């Protein structure tokens, strides 16, 4: 695998698997299959879903996911250990904002 994309690909894969666990294990038991797919898509989508649904009015910390998108680009541009850490932090921020969106949508927090 190309070293420029390895951190991004592995991080997005692990984040998608974690989002799958969140959608199936943490959502209320009365959620239908389609609702769980939507929860997974919101987590994987990062701040996109929270911004489009207007959740950022109540939780502006969802905007931090957009910073994560910028940080994810650091490693493919210059693949050294420090940018790998920045890209990993960016992936975490991206999925954090998606997780927060799901919590707000599902539980009204």
C-alpha cells in the first residue's frame, strides 16, 4: 500500500468498523434496520450530517470535524511520522463529530 495513503485508509477502515458497532450496539433497541444504517452513515459522514441537520446550533463542537478533514490531508502531502500523528488526530476528530451527531439525533442530548 502506498505509504502516503496507508494512515488514511487504515484509519477510515477502523473508524467505519467502530461506526458499525456504534450503530448496532449503542442505538436504542426499537431502532429499525434503516435507522441503524442512517446512524452508521451519520458517524462515518463526520460533521457533514451534523451541519446539514442543523445540530451545530445546539452543539457547535461538531464543527471541529471540519478541522479533522484538513488534518487528514497532512500525511498524504508529506509522509513523515509527525504528519501521521496529525492525520490520525484528524480522523479521530472527524469520527468524533459524527458520533456526537448520532448521540444528539438519537437521544436528543
